[in-house]
C-alpha cells in the first residue's frame, strides 16, 4: 500500500496540468481584452525531486501558447545547483510584455526544508525575468498601461511596505505578484485589479473526505488554490509545479495556467 501511494505520488508530482482559463477582471481596459498571461509558480528547482521535469513541461506549454506576459510567483530556485538550468528553461520564453517574478520564502531562507539553500538571483540572463522586490514596473500595450508590482518575501516577514503602496502609475491596469496569496486580504478595495500568488501547492499532500479534500499542509489560508474575488480584485492562486520536503503530490496536481483576461 505504502509503495503504491509513493509511486502514485511521484507520478502525480510530474503530471502537470496545463490549461487556459478565462477570468473576468474589473477595470480591464478594452485594449487588454484577451491578454494572455502565463502564471507559473513554485518550481523549487534543485530539490531532490522530479521538479525540473515538471518545470520543463510547464515551459513547453508556455512555448506553445506564446503568452503576452509571464508571471512567476516565487520559490523559483530551492538550491543554487539548479540555477543555470532554470535560466536556460526560462530563456525559451520571450513574452513581448515581459517576464516578472517575486521571491518566495525559499529564496530568502525562511523554510524548514533541509534541502533548501537561500539564493536570491539578481542576474537571470539569458532569461528575460525581472525580479520585483517591493517595486513596480509599467509597460504599454496599445493604448493601455499595465503596472506590475511585486511583493518581496523579506518584506512579508518583516512587515515591509504595504502592497497597495507599491503602485505609482495613475490610470494603469494594476497587477500584483505575491508569493503569499493572503497578501490580497491586506489590499484596500480598488488598489489593484489582479493578484497572482502561489506558495501553497494546493496542499501538496491531500486526503479525500466526504467534505472534499483534506490538505495536510497550508490549510489555514484564506486563498488556497484557484480563483477568488476580494472586493473588486480578482485573486488567482497557482498550485505551482514543484514539491518541497517530500517529492510527492497527492490530489494536488502541479499546474501551469494561461490566464486569458476579460472585462468583468
């Protein structure tokens, strides 16, 4: 029984769900109707696992769907030994509106995982990834401005800048990247239109119950996986592609999702 569960857990850990999801977002300008945003998260590259295989499947999907923008919501690299491979994989993507990411708890060393090593990367070349550490960047698409802000994991633990204060550009369509999805709960209504998060892996190891699946970890968060509405803000939480502590997933398939934005 145990061997069978372990075998399935290893299989599921690389059984990446790649899908396109249309989401309605309030305040979306007409020029951005149909914008394709590839949401990736939690590669945990470098851990003793099949995480690199799952990541490559997610990148393969990104190459096929050719998104306008890519967002990577933290825990990208768990150990420096995987850094070069991650850069090569991400370099296969060339989104015209850019690729943006944030740090997660593993990058800043806030984890009990004995296989994890603190690594904050400042130079991602040849990949076009720009890490946003409590800062924002503004890009133009047609007649519309898009401002992407990113919360830093260090700031999350140290009560850093309020996420809503990171936005600087008036009248821009605002997207917040945050490894910890419950950041969305601290936003004043109207601060931004879209929040993307990760961290929770959908529980990673879950058990079936009559009331649905029981998450054996990360079960006390308000936003756990999927799409939520917090006032006028749409919140999307990815299960990510990697694993941590153990190389298994049960009832929590890894995922990579192309978000197709539509006006609410």
